[in-house]
C-alpha cells in the first residue's frame, strides 16, 4: 500500500495542477487525479509521480 498523501502534499507545495503534471509526464490528467486521490494506485504511475515530484519511494511505501 502507498501513502499517497505525501505526493498530493508535494504537488500542492509546488503549485502544480493535475493537468500540468499529466502534460509533463505524457499521461492523462484523470490518471494523475485518481492516483493522487488514492482511487487507483498502479505501481508504475505512483513511481512516475514520485520521481516527478521529487519524493523518495521509501516515504510512500507503507
């Protein structure tokens, strides 16, 4: 399981919208939104978001 709140907090700190992140990563904004809200948590997407937001995976994995 993942502690997604860490990613959402970092997104807000950086002032990034779901659309901005999606555009930069080449994924759909719904995928970003659902992942950061904890609705869906595919490991590949979580890792991609963590890397983009500068969050170590050990802070997310529970």
